[in-house]
């Protein structure tokens, strides 16, 4: 009975450590999101040129990290939602002092909802990209494609969310971000397959939108 009791105690301790890690991960996602949102509000209020680059890509990186490091798919969705609500809370609080502050770059409630949903989807895709299968390659490619499309919308004149002054040098930053996602989320030949998926998505959006 003694070995069984020790095994049971070990399993309980391991489960407890796992649960504490999950809770810590969610709390950090929310707290870091609030800190990033506060910094974003300061940059927006000061009309700093970095604001056009900081938002939303600082939040994109946050949800990618939160989703990629989550313990499971459900936890990834929850952590990414918290990581998105963190800056949302900070930016909403900033509107009390400056009513003209944009919340996650959204001009309306519907646009804000789409932005929040997109960020959560990006985080979930980052978690799925951890899989060492073709599905992981597909998730990594869709992730890079979404980020690239959003970057092109903001960087290229005529894009739905074009930010004046975003072209051309900041486009290189967006390209570096997309390349970094491909390199860090996929190993080996998976990067090439994910890159092909991302290029197909960008080409389709460019041709039909």
C-alpha cells in the first residue's frame, strides 16, 4: 500500500502544481494586458508616432505568447480572452480622462468586438501551431496570414484601416513580425508549408477584397 500511497500523493501534488500554473498563467495574461493597455493609452494620448505600430501589434504578440504557452486549447482561449480584456479595461479607463481615446483602434462597438474576437482567434491559432502535424502547419500559416493581412491594411494606402505614415518602413516591421511567427511557431519544413499557406491567404485577400 505504501508505494500506491506515494504514487497517489505524487499525482495529487503534480495536479496541484499544474492547476497553480494555469491560474498563474491566466492572471499574468490579464495583468500584462492591462499594463500594455496603459502604455498604449499613454502613447495614444501623447500622439506618439510609435502608437501606430504599438497598437495592435503589442497586443498581437501578447495573445500569441499567451496562446502558445497555454496548457490546453480551452485554457488558450480563456487566457487569450483575458489577455485581450486586460488592455481593453485599461483603454476604457483612459476614456474617462480623454473621451477621444480609441479602444483597440475601434471606432464603434461592432468594430471593437471584431478586434477582440480576432485577437482571441490569433492566440488560439498560436496554440494549435504547437502541434507537430500538418494541422499545426495550417494553423501557423493562418496565424501568419491574419497578421500579414492586418498589417497590409494599416500599412498600404487604400487599406480599410490605413494609418497615414505607416508606409513604407513600418511595413518591414510587420514583415519581420510575420517571419518571426513562422520561425518560432513551426520547426523545419513546417515553416515552408506554413509560409505557403500564409502567402495563399494574403494573395486571396489581395485578389478578392
